[in-house]
C-alpha cells in the first residue's frame, strides 16, 4: 500500500479519532487563516511528540563558580540588548522570536513572532 493509499491512524484506533477532535480545539484563538491551519495540521500522535526548545541568552564571563553561587533574586547581566526579542530554537532550527515574562513567580517565554 503506497502512502496515498494509507489509512489515517484514526481508522485503525477509534480512541485516536476522539483525540483528533480534541486537538482541533485550541486554548488560545489563532489569527492564522484556515489555509494555514489546514497546511500545519498534524496527526494527533505526531502533535504529542516531545521537542526540546532552547532560548539562550549570551552571558559573558560566567563561570561554574558563578552558577554554584546563584541564589533566588540574583540578577545576571547578559550581552543581549534590553527589549530585543530572543530566538527560540529546536535544535539548530529557529522557530520564533520570544521575550521573557514573569508569570505567577515563574520565568516564561512569550512568542512575539514566527521565524
């Protein structure tokens, strides 16, 4: 059976069909066009694959002893300009630009634009 003749996984497992309907409902409304949504739609099994994301701020003259002496409330100076968006990457692929934000006393990253 070629890829054009392949059955979707939902046809093989009814539980996946229910998951596919749940995945279609977004928590935050998207501003993307319907065409973009259709083009980017992933199978539910693929949409749940873990991906490691990196947001790295260049810090000069930071040593292991500096890392070991970190305490709550310590501010570390970086070489990244204040207010400049930072790249969000998965491996070596840049996905978006982000900014840091504090949410409920935790540091978070907000996506500001896609790469």
